[in-house]
């Protein structure tokens, strides 16, 4: 059952939250187990969607707030579980089709991907530009026996055709991947190409993410309204029916996200 996860060559990434200290505090409240990563040499802790023994977990980097930021020798933002990833995990847990192949862009610690791997989807592809984040994902997948999860190094500013040559998924998901305008525009172009190929795209972004509006405007210019409403909407988890739209843009307020 334990299998070494694969890496390919093909970004995305994290955007700082309004208050990084809030999430450092929240991580300390999560089901955490400190350990030293043999791959990176820094401390990790386990983060679960729910605080119970059966909940799948990802790893996040542990940071000592008493140390200077210059001591961090890796992309710290790529090693943290942000509110959008938690919200995406809840939505996917309830509504993802168990027969789908799903790809997560800008996965970071990849909590959504690991949740889906635990649901026995045939294949889950967790992608990021940051190799440290991908090492963390592999470690979490290996420990939990998720041999249906693979990792790939993907840059969303690359030509969409080059990405689609390597990845063929029924659903592509992104949660706060808009690190800058170039990534936002690249993500929008990929979204259209994926929709044209018959795949679904679900995007999650906090309301305070400036670059998400760049993504939205680019979608509008590319005619995305053919595939669904080009409007950010809060997820409604009260419905038992899975959404039908090919394109879904999920808004969220970090204060109201379920932290387990």
C-alpha cells in the first residue's frame, strides 16, 4: 500500500493572509505532532480537517515566532494550511464525485488532495512550484498509505497546453493560488482551456485577495460565462445535491471557516 510518490516537471501559490499570527496560533491548536523532516530539516506538525483520529492529515511547517523571518530558508507560505484550503476540503469532501480524477494546483501542504485521496478517488494529483511543499505532501501520503496520490511540479504561468499534456483530470481545483498578476492570468487562461476540454474547475479565494479580481476579469475577457457564473459566491454546504456548473468560484470569509 505504501508507495513512493512521483514528481514531474510542469505554480501557483500562496498569498499572505491578513494576519499570519492568527494562523500560527490556530496551527498550535490543531492536532499537531512535532517532528523533524528528514527531507528538509525543519519541524513539521500534523494538521487535520477535523480533530479526530480518523481524519486524514497533511503536514505544515512549524515556525518559532521568536525567530527572525530571515532564519526561514524556504517558502514559508507554501508550507501552511490557509483558510481557503480548509474550505475547499469541506466542499470536496461533500460534493466531489468519487469516480473523478482530480488535480489541485498550488497545493502547498495539500489538505484538499489528501482528503480526496482518503475518499479513494482513482487518482489525485497535487501540484505546486515549491519542492519543499511537495516533499511534505509525499511524506503525508506515504504515511497514510495513499497510493492514489501523486505529486507534480507545475507552473501555472506556463502554456496551458503544456500542462494539459501532462495532466488529464475531471476536476481542477485552486485555493488562493494567485500569488501575483501573472499567476492569476495564467490560472484564468488554464481555466478556460480546461473547460474547453470538458473538465470542471472549482476555484476558492478569500475576499481580501487583490489578485483574485485579476483572475476574474481575465475570465470575463475570455468568455468564461459560457461555463458558469463568473461571480464569487459563498459555498452552501447545506444542500445534498452536488453543483452542476462546470465553473465554480467560491468566496470565503476566513473568520467563518471551520477550523476543526
